């Protein structure tokens, strides 16, 4: 019978790295010399620099500011949807101005989210939060004073850039402050509820202010709220990587250009998916995103590590966010237009009906924090997308004389699924990346969400308006079926993003090592020590043995 041996662990013997020695070894080899060297080294060395964490400060303050910033961004995104008609008529703009006004903030978000997340990790979460809130206040004021549709669209794009910084840095600071366990589950659930709260309050507040004071008043309220977030963010403890970093300027440039061109191409699909302008923009976006991939593969410290794309959990995070945007955000973005044009519901009435979806998602996301933390975020994504598909199926088969009450059950069930998804996306976005890159993970997740939302909105408009204005309801029925199918596809893709394990083919071998991950994580190489000696011992033995490693490397 073969003799089984336990894995051996190794520690270098060197007076310069005495802190890595096993205590039992230190008692056997040169104890007095090592202790003396340790004491002199510690006395001469400066005190270690501790990375800033807000855990020592006020975690609840970090959570409240991060969630408030997220809710504000979502409110700014959704408020303009219900009063864009007033702004178009006031500024004498056409269909193109309306389309770009609706999509301007999405363009800014898609272009800035991932970059803002990387900058927050490198330069500091508080700094990016404050700068982004200040930019949002300035952009909102510019929108309120806009004399033309071109200026208003530019202000919306800047609002999107600022919103990207608030979303990425806000969720990143929450991920840093709540590193794991039930506390993180609760915190990301609160963040998910903030997403639903913003989508609920934004249309209602925007419609109410537009009816009472005028559409410009909403921009002034947004500017004041952004200024308040900027002031509150000054009280946070700074969070960033301890190492001195070098910005990935080529990556930032190529990614921003690629995302801008891609979002612009999606906006221009209103002229048709085969239009010359649309095709040129798609080709240009492909070239720039290809250049971004090349730059990141060659970079020593890339903004987005390409190796993350081989991690199942990161793929699940990106896939879940993308299909949430495609199948849910895209359909719900078109729902107010359907209610106003086909069902003849007022602006405020359509916002109130849509709240059956958004308010439900807010409540459910908050309640999801009480679910067992051991329930994986990936499983929650599957449950949420499945419920969203069921709810969207209930929204089909509308007729010409359909009442708004017919929409409520489907919107409610879709809201149940969306709330679970929002809470799960916040959690998986920060746990699928290294601890020092949580803001980048949040940026990547939200980038996929808003790109999916832009593509989904363009797809829903194309499907619903294919038969003309008199057949909007027929187009809506087809669009809901397509959205439910996209949800089902998202469920399948997220379910396939799992860590595959292999079983030991030999039943007689040690079963403790029978299930191993297929992915091999290399250990870093440690330079040879001055003595060139290695101590090795088994876990159950107390007598070390030495091996000469003058010509060997470890790792």
C-alpha cells in the first residue's frame, strides 16, 4: 500500500525576514540572533502605513451617502423621461433632439462608469464622489439655463459622466467598508433599494414639478441635491489603494471613445439598424473597443484586468447586469410612452402606474438583505430574472380598450424580480473582483447594465413602432414576449457561469483533495534569501529539515 504524505510547507530562514518564520522553527535555530535582528529592524523601520478604511469611522454614514448618491443619479436619469416633451416644445427641437435628450445621460454613463471606478480605486473614493457630485450640480444648473436643445443635450451628457462617478465610487466605498458576510449583504441590499427609490421618485417628482412650475425647475432641484451630496461626502474617510499608481491613460481614452461611439450607434438606430450612420458608428465603436482590449492586454497595470473575464463570478456579474438592462430597463423605459400614446394616460398617471414596478423593486431589494447570506448572489440573479420573465409575460395580450389596471399585476411581479436582481447585482459586483478594485467592479457592472438598457430601449422602440402609430399595442405585445425571452436567455447564461470542479479519478487517493478548482492561481515568486536555505516541515512534524535552494525558485 502506498504511503500517504501530507503537503509540506516552506518558510525561508533569513534574519531580514524573521516575521515569516514559524515560531517553532525560531525556537530551534538562532533564537537570540533572530530576536535581536527583529528588535533592531522594528526600531529602525518607520511605522507602517495603514490603508484608510471607513470601518474605523462611520460605516452607516458611508452607506447612507453612497446610497443617497445612487438614488439621486437614478432619479435624474428617470425624471427627464416624463417631461422631455415639454423641453422639446419649449426649445423648438425636433425628433432628433428628443432622441438625444433622452439618451444623452445614458451616453455619459456608459462612457464614464468603468473609468470612474478605476479612478476611485486609485485616487480615492471620497475624492471621486465629491468631484462627481460637484460636476452633477454644475451640469444640472447648465440644463436649467439651457437656451437651446444642443446645450441641453450636452448638459445631459455631463450629468451622465458625473452620475457614473457617483455610482461607481458610491458602491465601491460600500464594498470597501463592508468587506464580507451578512453586513455586506445588507449594505448591498440597501444600495439596490436606492436604485428602485430613485426610479420611483424621479418620474413622479419630475412630472409634478413640470406641471406646477415648469420643466426647468427639476434641474434646479437636482443641482441642489447634488450640492448636498458633495457636502456630505466631505465627512467620509478616504479610501484608495495604498500603492502609488499610474493612470492607464491609453485605456481610459480608448474605452471612453468606444463606449461613446457604441451608445451613439444605439441612439441612431431610430433611423434603422442598417442605416449608413448607424453602421459607421458601430464599426468605429468596434475598432476603438478592440484597441482598448489590445492596450489592456499589454498594460502592466490595466484598468480592467483581462483575466477577470475568465472568472465565472465576474462573468455572471456582467451577464446579469447586461440582460437586466436589455430585458427589463429597456422595456420599462418605453412603458410610459405606450401608456401616454396608446392608452391615453396622462404624464403623472403614467409615472404613477410605473411606480407599481419601481416601488415594488425598492421594497423587495431592501427585504432581500434579510435573506441568508449563504444564498449565493448568482442564485439570486437566476431567481430575480426568472420572476421578471413571468411578470413581462403577464404584460402581453393588451387590447385597444385596455385599462391601466391590466398592467399592474405584471408590473408588480416584474418589480419583485427586479428588486432581487438589484440587490444581487450590488453584491456580486463588489465580491467578483479583488478587494482593492471594488469600484472598478461596480463600474464594469453598471456599464453593462446601461449599455444593455440603451440597446434594449432601441430594440423595444424598433419592435413597438414597426407597425406605425395605430399598431403600438400590437408592437408592445411582441416587445414583451421578446423581453421575456431575453430574461430566459439571461437566466441560462448566468446559470452557466459557475466554477467547475473535478473529482479525483482515483477512489483510493486522499479525498480531502478530491474537489479542486480547475482554475490554477499562480503563487507569486519570492526572491532567494541571502542564506539560500529553505526550511520545510510537515504539518504534523516538529523537526524541520533544510534543503539547499541556491539554484531553485519557488512559486
